[in-house]
C-alpha cells in the first residue's frame, strides 16, 4: 500500500515522545522527574469545573455551531477588547479544538502550494510540521541568545522572498520565554504591512508574564496589521485546561469564514461542555490565574539562579510562559556516565536514562546546544530534578 507521501514526511513530536517514555518509566515505579511537556501542574479552577457541571445538569450536550457557542464567541470578544484593546465581533471568532487546531486552521486557510512561512528559531515543535501539512514551506530564521531569542528586522527582511506568505509569531514564547516589546512588534508590523504578509500570532501564554512586563498583541499596533493578523489563543495554559481542548482565533471576516468552513468538515465544533465551561473561565473570577502566575514566577526565579550556579550550564531569565532554555554547549565533548555528549539529544538521553530527569533536547526546537526545562512543576520536584542534573554534570 502506498501511503500519503506528504504526510509520511511529518515527524513525530519529540516533546510528546520524551514525555511518553518518562511516564512509562514512572508507571513502572521509577522516580522520574519530568521537565518535559508544558502543562500546568494545577487543577482546573473550581468555578470552571462547577460551570461544566451546571451545563451537564442543564443538558447542554448537543451540537453547537461549527465555529463555537455564540455566548463563548461573545465572551472572547469581550476578553480581546478588555485585555488587548482589540475590537472584534463574534463572526471574527472561530472556537477550535485547542490552540494547535487553531494554528492548523489558520495555515490551511492562507497557504497555497509553494508559499513560504517564516518561523523564528527556536520555535515550538509543531510549527514547521503544521506549515508542511498546509503544502507550504517553513523558512527558519535563527534568533540568537544574545538577542534574547527574538527575531531582528534585519534577519526578517533577509528571509522575505516573493513566495513569503506569512510570519509565525509566538510571544511569550515556547520554548524560550521571550517576550516582544511594543517597539519590536511595531517594526515587525511595519515589515508585514509593507510586504502584505499574514501574521499568525500565537498568544497562548499571554497571561503568564513576569517582572512587570506587559504582553502586547501585535494586532493592536494599528488597523492595517490587525487586518493581516490571525490571533491564536486558548484556555489550556492560563486556566489549567489542557485536556479540555479549547482554543480560538480572531481574524478578519474573510479568513474566519474560510477557517470556519474547514472546521465544519474536518471536526465540526469543539466539545460543547468544554465550551460552556470556558465562558466562566474567561468572564469569571481570575484569582486562580494570579495564583498560578505567582507560583510560576517563584519557580522561575529559583531555576534561573540555580542553573547559573552549575558549572558548564547557563540560561537567560525568561520574561513569560513557563520554560527555560538551558545552554549546555559548554559541556559538549565531555563524557557523562560513559556517554559522550555531542548533541542536545545525547544530553537528554543521559538525563533520562542515568539521572531519571526528563528534559527536551533543543534540536526539537531548531536550537542545538540547548535543552528546554518546564517549571510547570512543583518546587520540590524542581529542586530534586536540578540536584540530579547538577550531579550528572559534575560527574
């Protein structure tokens, strides 16, 4: 049988593969500390769970419109205006099966064969694969640690060709925690408008920013860039609703209509009860978000200070999300527990097999010489995991 040549080229997620191996070891009774998949270690807030129960009691379990519950789309419009200064109507909003599905819809809606999508590196593992699934070509632009892993206007201009269709933006960033400020976004917006490029702006970590920093949606810079931007967001990270699978997009009506048509045939609407609960998440008590952000901030500060005390390792202080990109390049060529460390995958393998710590190799994000650690974990586990990494590196 000859399978799809295009889809045979789609690579499996390295982060999920490592997480699966770590969980298998844990199920076998092995005490593995996982810094792998980014998932809040908090339960979904009680008010959101209660809203779901209320929906079940009311029998809200039937089909909704393919683009989502009208009341949820209205709530998203309210949130975008209040938090981001962005005015949309419900017909601009598509509610999706998680933010990953929102990215998929966006790329399917704008891409034609031969189009190019610029992706700053380091990037979230699925970006390149999602672009390829849309019959387009990912164009990776390296962003240096010296520039806090953020793309410069010079590098962006150098990557643009007549085939360039759009730019993937992720602020705050997975995997680096980088956060673009207003002036940086204004430069990118100017380039996009001058070249008629679509911005796909992944803002799923917007509520997890630290040190008094401000998340700014690039769509809020001016009306011209707003018309070219597909804002992507969701409930997973800020509201500890990863398994509920609710994301959404905000875009101009033309793009939204195409995405809605795609979704109506591919998946129909997202889970009805999860949508109903998300209304409470967006409009209800936000104290749980504040509590989680405070805990993440405490862990972030501890991890940065601790990592930078380990000889051979270093990291920047992330401004958002809940990840740290740890620079391991100084230990390349050395040997740990009988294994020569020449790549980030080598380091990740020895950490899991010999140190019982799961980290994600930087190569998964296009960033060799680094590994990603998530601080969406208890402080106890973080301390224990870093103790194990330090012991490995010293050895």
